């Protein structure tokens, strides 16, 4: 058993090696993480949170410390976002997934963040991975911009080795010769990673395509490929977004995404969208519980 529940009294065993092709991948409850790219204001975050909760989102996303290509682009609200997150989490009662860009942010974010996200640009930041490995929260680890899948799994091992086995892998597109889309979403990564590890594998079709009209089709395809969840960006007025507006689903787009997603999950013989929290009682299973 590779992934013991942290509450279990049994000693956690590090997988050596992580990749064991004979093992049958676990089935995880499907998760849908949704929210704006960046938290811009209380009003925006609350509006999006309420809308996505209504459609069955299982967790919220929202950037606080952003990794922007340009130094003069919006860098996130930083610490100012914390009271906003606290308030909105209370309103919708959903866990919060947030990118962490520096180990010094652990103390600041710990209060409001339920799942730490490691962004694509930091997949190779092994010191950050080691520090997150000392925490007890689930880590959503994104694939690096040009990382081989085996390098991606090797990065996950840094978190394991430091003591945290609650790792969720996330395919978010890679750089290829193709310039028509922001990235090339590698959906073959989903069954590959599931066959080579026992970790849950999620897909980010927002960064994976960079184009709003491609996000829902790739979210459906991710579910059909066996992903354990999706993480998508939603903004009620994408043209006003301070980051990643071109790839944000509107609330109406998101409402249209969900029913077909549920039908695909049904066709895949897996339970549809179920809440992270509702799944906590099942923590006896040897899978990482999603929240503390
Ligand atoms: C994000 O999720 O907002 C983000 C920056 O993602 P990535 O690290 O995949 O580019
Ligand atoms: Mn983004």
C-alpha cells in the first residue's frame, strides 16, 4: 500500500520505486476545481465561488501570488487576498486550492489553503517540493512546461521522500512546435501516469489550451481519458480579467460544461462529481484524503 491515510497510525511507507506497472490504479472520486485565475477582489471571488458551487464544483481555485511572465503584469493580491478567501470559503463551504511560489509563503497561506498547488514553472523547484513535503496538506503538482512524464513522477518523489504522500498530478499542457494553442495538452499523460503510479491525475484544460472555446471539449476528453478531475478557470467577465481572460470560461460556459461531464463520467463507469468533503469519511481507503 503506497498511499496511507495520514490519520492512520501505520507508518507511511515510501514507494521504492514510485512506478510499479503491475499495480492497479486506484479509482478516485472525480473532482472539479474551479475559480478565477487570480483573486482580484472579494466581489469577483464570491460571485465565481457561488456560481461554481451551484454547478457542483468540489473545490475553489484562485491565485494569490502569481507567476507572470512579465514583471509589470498583475502579480496577485498577495496577503490582501487572505481575508477575502476566508470569507468566501465560509460562504460556499468548499476547500481552496492555491498556488504557492516560495516556501516562505507556507506560513502565510496555511490558514486558508487546503491544497497547495505547485505551478508548472516550479515543478523543478526541488527546494520548494521538499518544504511542501514536510506539510500535511495535499499537493497539486503541475507538469513542467517541458517536463518528460518520468521527470514529472520524479518530482513527485521529492514530496514523498520528505514525508507527504498526498500528491495529485496535474497535466496542464507542454510546449511543442504548435503555436495555435497556448500549450499542447497531452492527454496520453493521463493513462500513462495512472498506469505508472497510484496517484490521482487531474487535467487543466484552461492552461492546456489557452483558448476559451477549447476548454470544455478538452475537459470532456480528460474525463473520457480517465482523469480524476479537472481544474478550470472561470470569470464572469473574461474581458476584464487581470490575468488569463482569453482562457476563462464564463459562468454560462461552466454551466454548459457540467451536465455533459457527468454523462461522460457515467459512461466511464465512475461516480460523478462528488464533494471533497463528502468523501472524507471514506478516508479509510488507502488514498490521499483531499483535505485535512
Ligand atoms: C495557474 O493555475 O494559474 C497557473 C499559473 O498554472 P500553470 O502553473 O499550469 O501555468
Ligand atoms: Mn491562469
